[in-house]
C-alpha cells in the first residue's frame, strides 16, 4: 500500500478510503468533513469565546463557536453534491440540500460537542452520523458510516463505514494520516466515565458504579463526550455512561447527533451501547431532539449495567 518508501502508517485518509473500497461519494463526504475540521480547529484556537446571543433547540445558549462550526460544516455539505438532507444539533430542523435523494447521503451532526469546555481549554469534538438516501429519522443500525474528530492536544479522526474502526491523526501539513486500523474493545474494562450527578442516580446505577469500583475500575471523566468516548475506544476497554437520572429519565445526550454515531463506532469495534434497557442502535426515533440514557463500551460491563437496571431500576 502507498508509494515506494511510504509505510502504510503514512497513508492519507482519502487514499485509505479508496484502498478500503469505500463508495466514491461516501469517500467524498467523509473527506469534506475532514476538510471542514481544519477550519473548525482554527476557530477553536483563535475564535471568540463569547455567546452568540441565540439558543438551540434544547434552550442551551449557543456560543459563537457553535454557530461558526455549524456554518462551516453546513456549507461544505451543501456544496458536496452528495448530500440529500442534513440536520445538526445547532439547527431546529432538517435542511434539504437536494430533492433528488437517489444515490445521495443524509447526515446528522454535532458540529462542536462540548463547546462549553473550550474556555477551560479541555478537549472537544465534531460527531457525524451518515445514512444512505434522504431519511435521517431512522434507527441508528441503518447508518452506513459514522465518524468523529477530536480536537485535543492532537487532532484525530476516527471513522467506520462498516468495515472496522480506524484512527487518523492530523500531521504538520494538516492532512489526516493513519494511526491505527481496526480498533478493538476488550469485553471488560478498568476505566469508567460517569456523567450526571451521583446524588440523582437510581439504585440500579449506584449498584453498577459499585460493581465497577469493586473491580478496580478508575474514574476517567473529562465532561466532553468525544474525548471520553475516544479514551475508551483507543484504550480498547472501559465504559462511559450518561444514565437516566431521578429528575431526567432520558439522561442528557442526544440520539441522532451523539449516541447513534458513537454506538455505531463502539459496536464496530466489538463493544456494546445500550440505553440500559435495550440497544441504542435499535431506538426508533420520534423526533430530531430525542434523548436517551447511555451505557457504552466494553460488552460485559454494559451487560452488567443492564442487569443492575433490570433488577433495581
Ligand atoms: O453535548 C453534551 C455534553 O457537553 C457532552 O460532551 C458531555 O458528555 C455532556 O454534555 C456532559 O454533561 P454534564 O455537563 O452534565 O456532565
Ligand atoms: Mn453535543
């Protein structure tokens, strides 16, 4: 693979997608998002940290960076020629790019997840979910690809198009080159990443946390969904949860933009993703703003969470 003198691990993203025989238009779409991320990093590094003066569908204040990242991706997708419909965590409705959906893709994305962590200089990310055709409101199991970009000390891109999960890092030329192919999750983990306030946990969740602690698991939670999931995926073990809370039965995280793409990636790596009562990827979406509780990571740990929840709620 690659040119003479070039190792596989200098393979660029586009070349890798071609060699993996990923559909040409899907390759185009993934590369458009990769290109958009270069502009997003630039805004994170140097942009305005203030609020935009608007709020999103969830009543959360939008930061100038949220709005800008959203515009950067939307513009790229609109001009890609391969997108039918798109919907973002920052926009209140599905946007039609092309009425001719045949052979095109539809995309749900969170342009800058964790944006409220930028002022304290913690890691943030972009999350993307991709379907064939025009429908973004379908169960996550129908995704044909998912990816995220993590803006940390390094910028990395992780994608799957149904043939394993592969990690790339941005080099000095701002190109993504292969770091690791076929990320794999061990069945049990020694890290846990628990979202939500502990005093609002239900008895089942408390039991699950004690189970992880008794097995020697260490707490590793940054408060950013992308770095927290990336840690589990790249370490190849552990569990992240943002559970149902006593005052928030649906937890916090959003099915279309956050949970479906991450569930797809973790399952592709041999892990599991559950609401605590069933597979995330089997959820039938009711609307673009659906939320669900999530337990995601090493398979046996996720199964234990389901067991404690079935027994104690
Ligand atoms: O978009 C949601 C998000 O910022 C995620 O990145 C993160 O996992 C979660 O919210 C953190 O929520 P909390 O602030 O309640 O811990
Ligand atoms: Mn988000």
